[in-house]
C-alpha cells in the first residue's frame, strides 16, 4: 500500500487515467477505502495517507468514489486533506 502511495504522488498520470474513462474504480482506490475499516490503527493511517495522496492527484474527482466511507471516515479524510493543504503540500 505504501509503495502505491509513493507512486501516486510521483506519477499519478500513469497510474490513474481520467476517472470518466474508468468503468470500475482503480484497485488502489478500492484497497485504500477498504483499509479504513481495518482493526490495526497503523493500517488505517496508511489508508488515510494514501487517500490524501490520491486527492492531491485527482482532486474532487475522487469524492464520488468514496461512497463506502462512513461520515466519520469522510470527516477524518477531509481533516487530513485540509492539513496537507495548510502545510503547502498540494
């Protein structure tokens, strides 16, 4: 998962074609959503960081693909996205 996060941050264009062209969400996106419910907090944290990296690459196009996240998970993700933006990492 961490390797995928680094690849998205460096070269998101190669990993993620425009979302309109995709019939199904990319497997990395599916796995990132899945780990939000993992028992281990360290795994959940990696999932959050992965989703923040995906948001950096994909922007608001990511939001429709997050429908399986709970309200509290979405709030957590939004918090980390805003935190990254405040630190100038966009």
